[in-house]
C-alpha cells in the first residue's frame, strides 16, 4: 500500500539524505573538507562569471535595444599580421556616416583623464567626449537640466557645455541645482547644463566618467593648431570610437558589408590627401560591426582572454 499510494522516489531521496547525514556526522574532517571545497568552488566560479558577464555579456545600463547596437571595427594588413582596431579618426567617422545606409543612428565617443575645477580644488577625473547623437542610443533622461544636442556638437568647435554624471554631482555638488554654473574641464571652461541619471555610465563601466562634453568641443579646443583646425577634415589623428544602430531588417552581415565598402572609399579619400599611404591592394582595408564591448569583439585583449581562460 505504501508503494501504491506514496511517492517512492521521494521516500528514497529522504532515506538517502538521512544515510548521508549520518555518514557525515561520523567523519567530521571529511565533512569540513567537502564543505570548504564546495564553497570555494562555487564562490570562485560565481566571481569569475561576474567578471566575464560584466566584460562581455551584460549590456550597458540604459542602452536601448542593445542587440541592434554595435561598435565599428577596422582592419588592415600589417607587415606580419592583420591589425584590428576600434579607435580611428573623426574624419573617418564622418566618412562612414556619409557612405553607409544600413544604420539609423551613429555616434562618436572617446574619453580622457582631465582636471576638473580650478586651483587647489581641481581633481583629475575621467571625462567622456561624446557626439550630440550619443544620447539617442540610451533610454535615459536627465535628472536635472538637459543633455547637449547635435547642434551643440558641430564642427569646427562644439559648444562650451557639460553634463555631470550623477555620482560626481552628488559627491562634489551635494545634489543641488548646478545648471548654469561654470566648470573648468581641463583647459576648457564649460557651463553645466544637466545631470545624467543615477547608474548611467555611457560605455565606460570600468572607469565611469564624471563629466560628458561634446566631442567636437574637445577636438576644436586642442592646443595644437593643426589638430584643432583639421581633426574633422584630415586623417592624421586617431582618437575616437564609433557606435551604430542597425536599421530594422538589416542583418549584421549586411551592415558589415556596408561598413566595409565605406571604409574602402574612405581609404581612397585619405590617399588623395596622402599619396604615400599604402595602396589598398596591399593594406587590404576592411571593416565590420561587432560587439560594443571590446572584450567580446573581434580582437579581445589580454584582460578578456585571461578572464575567459579562468
């Protein structure tokens, strides 16, 4: 009757559990070793998964439709091997933006360590230089003021405006209304126009920015006159990265093919300025769109490879 009306599998499980507990009580040394081994194994794996998840898989905070957003990677042949890079010239960004049709949105971004403030109160912090279209990629609203617009991010020099990160706003300004207040960013005097929402880090999780400024403000304020006047028309200064959002119905392969032909045309434009540039038959310039996070991209660096190995 017991076998007929009870749950034999459950009964056997409890019998096995009681037998195991009796055995563990009789061997406390083995029990302690087993528990410590399991705890260390589970803890180490959980910690490493957290690292790899942050580096490769988890989308950036507030990023809208992350499966459609990609970083642009360029490739050229070197003397011994192929070079893969995601940092290139602002002029190249403008070329790709003009010569492609597979994307609904484009944005340029970079970062640098700069002194914020003046005098003894200044501190070096991370500053993000982003295009006015950067904010369109995120479902984020400023908690104070506003974000800067594409009109304030025009060449030859963007507007003298800045958006504060939420954490920096709280720590340095106590959360008070700072819109309209002046803030020295490196050698650039800016006016604070807004504050980003809590948890917003843009595309810099490892070292979140304290301030965001227009990317053309940074380029158009360079001390070097040649860089300042030609960063948007010449190809001599590689310093920024590019993100794109695919149009509905466009596959990753189609988008990569579109970027590839644009880069080839951009290479020809550069050769018009610099005839000694390596011919495309030798350099074999090509491009693709891939993961936003560098660790998951086509050329993961040592940190990402180490994390994956672990």
